[in-house]
């Protein structure tokens, strides 16, 4: 761990605040919900906060910090934007807010880890898993390349197994004459076990339909998730079916869902030692051709599960 001073080019600041989120360190709580859509930030704050102490928006990133009505716990809700590359920006700035003396651009000698939960929506891959089910991620497989720039060690042997099996299935599905055959290198990560268990337990207590599973993070929404609506051929035909059929080799776990942010979140947080988890509600059933556009209740339920999990993991309000 380096304690040198970082230059303005390495750690850009804006009036003493991190560049993209426009936040100061004291405006960040230790428990953080990350959502994709910036409009979900005020929606969740209105639903769950007794008061707001911070409400900032900059470059499309909305952040609200406040206290939860029922527990008094101080929580930050912030947006990640769409995709793992956007999550990379947000997480690095959250780390900077938590770990750095920004006046000196130097890492502090000691700091406590943040606890971070992604709350969002996803596409369901397994036909037996109902629309609206909350998928609590155990393992994630990233089809994006953002995590490849961070040389984190694999958390366990199952991650290596997942990487090999998903890559093999994709390679088998790519036509032999495809330009990018052999170019796909999935990476796997795992959610923090305590966070994952807390999310499952609180979903059960609240009566929210919940299932533990493996999540795939894609780098986009259309061809990258098996939606071939353009006039350009898909490199991986029938990608959704390919992912659904993967034999993960992990007892009791299937690839349940696909979304766009969780891979880097779990990969990065695991590497820096920040407990992190993911709870995403299924709003898309591929086999049935259904896409749920009115999903506010599912997001509300997922956020309530996350807030209760924070309280269970940190019993006393800050």
C-alpha cells in the first residue's frame, strides 16, 4: 500500500471534492447502496430516509446521504451509471473519499472499509425462476474487460472453474469463421459471504422472493445480452441460451441472471477488502419474451432488503 502524494493528474479534485461524484469525505456514509439509474437515488431517499444531509448531482452522478427512518443508520445512495466502466469510476472515487486525505492527496495510515451493495434490475435466464425474484449474487462472471485492468487474485478455486467453463461454452458457440473467435476472456469474482447471507436472510424476513445464484455481467444491453436487433451479425449467436445452459460445476448454483455492473464491483471490492454484495430483481424473462417496465416495487423491495442487511451487519447506528 502506497502512502505517497498523488498528483492532480492521478487524483483529480474539484474544489476539494472528488472529480465525478463531487463529494467531500464527510458527505459519505460507511454503508452505501449503488444503483444504476440516477433517478432511483431520490426515489429511494424519499422512500426510506428520515432526512437528507447531502444531495449532490454532477456529471450524471446523483448522490444522497441521509438517515434511515426505522433504524437511524446513516447511508449513502449513489448512482453507478450504466456499465462496469462507469462503476470503475465511482468505486475509485468512493475509495478516495474513504481512504485519502484529499488536502494532501495522500492515503491515510488507517481507515475502515466501506460496505457496498448494488441494488438493481436484471434479466432472468432460468425458466423456473419467476419474474420479480430477487437474485442475490454468490458468484459473478464478467464478460466485460474492465476487471482485467485490476490484477486481483482469484478468491477461490470455483472462480477459476467458472472462468474456464463459461469461456469454453462461448468458444463452442462462436462460428469458426468469426473475426473475434478466441478473444473472450471472462473473469469471475465472489460476493462477500457475510453480506450475501445477510441479504438472503433479510429477504426471507420481509417475504421478498429470493434466490441465490451466479450472475453474468455483460458489457452492453443488446448483442452482449443476446438481443440481436441490429443488422450486424452477433459474434455469439443465441448468447442468452448459451449462458443458461452452462454447467457451473458448483453444487446447487446456476447462472440465474444477466446485468451490466456487478462484475467489477465484486472484483474490485474483494481486492481492496470492502464487503460487497448484489441484489437484483428479475424484470426480464427471456424464454417468455417478457420485459417489465413498471418495476418500482421490485427496486423498493431490493433496497429495503439491503438497508436491513446493513443494520444486521452493523447493529448499532453510526
